[in-house]
């Protein structure tokens, strides 16, 4: 029997308990031992809940319980999650977490502490919810040099962009509906400003290149500037707009960014709609692979956490090898990277001025819109910014 403590009895924590208890027989067969939830940490009481008797309000009751071998962290945020997880690892207890903020900030350190204490720090659910991506990067794709990772990493923004595309709806209208349906938080900045996707691509990039990538160093844009008019232009260009978190190697440098992208309809990420997530990986030998599924939600995410618990049980007394050094990876300067841009300007902007600033361009017209819209040739980001500063840009979106 392996006894587990769950930190946090919210959406994910409750889901983890449901999975561990509801699938206890299946988990026992796969783990080789029975797994029992012994204690649940939460500030609240849950009268009438079938697990109400397991709820404790002080982490000391878990820290001093010698029977607990695995801790599941579902609290979210950095503190007290970091302190509790670090303490558990220092005690030789393995930890499974879904906390992307914690992993992005302290992943390398916590992996090192786990190794020092012959236990494990596992975090499959921190990126992509139920989508298996961490293990494939650590095992299935280890023979490859990863050349690109590009992902739809946030279900809220993908739902919003999908609805805008399908119905021609306005951003703010769609945001209100997403909040009403529970897809977006009351304070949705982490999603719509791209911060959530940024932390996730920081984790994936750190694993792919085995050094610490600080999410604060990744240029990040959200979808707040995307309009119904942008969607109209995208359809005219036979492309779709997605919020993409990506990292890639070019001329020996690793780049990373998060921003809305116009992608071609035959790209594997283009058909991914609604709250679904997908992660596209290009390796120098495997070529292209994509991982697709539910990117959030109580039970899908909890399923990934429970799989980590099984892994922890199977590796009691051993440490799963994860190459993620605390040494910082210096990212390439996005300003020097070349790409094409889609640009919208007021309709009275002279075309000769556009070509003087941006060079040869492909003009795009949509009936009913009095604008000058175009796609540039491949141009360095810094050079584009200088040109754009000389005109009144309504919006600009990168091409992937």
C-alpha cells in the first residue's frame, strides 16, 4: 500500500482524488501496489463530501505523517506550493504536480532536489492537461534533435478564436461568453495576454534543450488585438489565426515566443478547434509529430496527474532521469529573426509609401473594408518595427 497526500481540493485536486479512488483497481495493476489517498490539504471544510474525514488544514499534519510516500500538488501558484513541494522532496517523498507556474519557475531546482533525495518530481499535467507531451520529449523523442516546438497551449484563447472565426464575432463579445461558460476566468489576463502559454512553452523548451528557459525572457503577445476584421482577412488568405507558443533552432540559436500567428490551412495545427490543445514537434530524424487532446478540465488533467502518481509508485527508491539543468539558456534575439507579416493600414495610406517602407508586398483586399492590407516579404522583426513606426498600423500579425 502506498499512501498519498493531495494538496488542494479544488477543480484539479478533486479530480485527482476521483481518479485515484475510482480507478483504484486499474491503478493497482499498473503500479504494482495499491494507492490510497490518506490526507487532503485545504483551508476549507467539505461537509457531506465522501472524503471530508481526510481533509486537514495544516501542512504539518502531512509533513509529520511518516506513512505518506507521495505528495500530489494541485494548489496552483508559487507559494505555499513551492515550500510544500520542496519540503516533501527533501523528505524523500515523490511529488506529482499540475502547477505550470511552479514548474516553469523552479522545475530545474526541484528536479535536482528530487535526485539528491532519491525520489521524483513529475509534472506531465503542467503542459497540455491530458495530452502526453512531457514523457514523449523525455523518452520517445530522445534520439532526436528537436528543431521546433509549436503549440496551441491554451484552451480558452483557442475557443475564443475558433468562435470568432466561425461566427465573425467580436473579441469582447466572445470573451464574455467564454466567461459565462466557465472557459475563461473572471480575470482572464493569464489566458488572453498569453502568459499561460508562455509558461508552458518555457517548460517544453527547457526540456527540449535541457537548460533553464525563464518565461520572463520569452516575448509574449496575447489575442486582445485580434478583431473580426482580422478573421475576415485570414479567410481571404486561406489561413487561420491561432495563439501559438513556439520555440525553434535557427543557425545554432534557440528562439522562443508566444503570439497570434496566421497559419496555412494544411498545417497540422490549423484544424484544432474549441478548447482543444495540440503540440507540434519537429525533430531532425522523426520529422513531424503532433500531440492532440483535452488541454484542461478536471478529469483530463487529473488523469495525467494520476499517471505521474503511478510512475512515482513504480520508481520508489529510484529517480527518473530528467535532463533539465539550472544553467540558463540564452535565447536568440527575436529582433534579428526574419519572417513575413500581415499588416493593416488606413485606406488612405499611399501604396508607394507602403512599398518604400516595406519593400515588395502582396496586397490583400476584403470587400467592405476601406483599408490597405498586405503581406510583407520575409523581413527582420527590428526592420519591420522601424517601418511600422512610420505609418498608422491598425494591426499586424505574424505568418507562421
